[in-house]
C-alpha cells in the first residue's frame, strides 16, 4: 500500500537529436554542419551548438570552430555538385514551384554577394538554396569553395571565440537578444558591414576572369 502512495520517479526526458549531437562534441557538430548546408533546415543549429560547446569547454573552442567549418564546407560542396549535375530544370521539379528559380534570379543579380552574406552572417537563412543556385548557375567551383571556406571560418571561429571568452553570458544573449540591446546593436552593425563588404567583393569578382 505504501508503495502506491510513494511518489513515482520522474521519467527522463527523451533525448533529442540536438542533445545527442551535443554529447558527441566535435563529431556531432561536424555532422550537424553538413546537414545545415543541405536542403534540410537546422535553423542556425551549428551556430548554437558551436557556442554551447565552446562556452562549456573553453580550451577546445578552436576545435569546435574547425569542425563546424569543415562540415559546412563539405555539405556546401555536396549541395553544389548535386545541383550542378541535376540542373535547374530538374531541381525546380523537386522543390516548390518556382522556388529555385527565385533564388537563381536573386543569385544572378547579386552574384557572389549572396554567398558571402548567407555564409558569413550568423542568421538562419536558406543558405543551401544559394548553394544550389550557384551549382545550377555554373558558378566557378574553385571560387565557390574558397568563398564558403573563408566566410564559414570567419563565422564559426568568431562565434566560438566569443562564446569561449564570455561563456554563459554569451549564451544568454543568444537566447534573449532583446534583453541585451547593446549586443544586438553591435550584431546588426556587423551584419550590415558584412553585407556591404559582400556586395563590394561580388562586384570585383564578377569583373575578374572566371576560374
């Protein structure tokens, strides 16, 4: 009878994919970064996981940044190659009607600037669609990999370094950005600078000879 009145032990919460990848550390982050560069959205998952791991294990911040960068570049390359092999006509059938065509038109208008902005700015964005548009639009592969590698490295090494330096305070800013308006203003300023730089680099690269 007493065992019926005793409180039942709480069942452990089911483990999500994100928590499972977090327990895997750099290996889980590497896999998530590959997935993030595919058409399957992760909504900024690699940025959040990089910040959490770097804040929790500060001496290894550069390892997490390198894992996120490497995984992201591999995922971007796979998306780029699949789009180049399939072509825009086939991909339009697979995606929503006219979806890829809109991204392809945007890519043709802004060129390299779309790749720089979507890969360097730590905001959830349909980056994989720009990767697919670059592949379907016969963008030079060498230039594509160089830009993605540099921009992703700047992004993830920056996130990991700041998270390792400021620790849990940085995580609080990520979760409640409105409560930290100073950081939010700085982030918006950096975002605008990156977008302006992307447009300038895009114009210069478009005038340079292709690879």
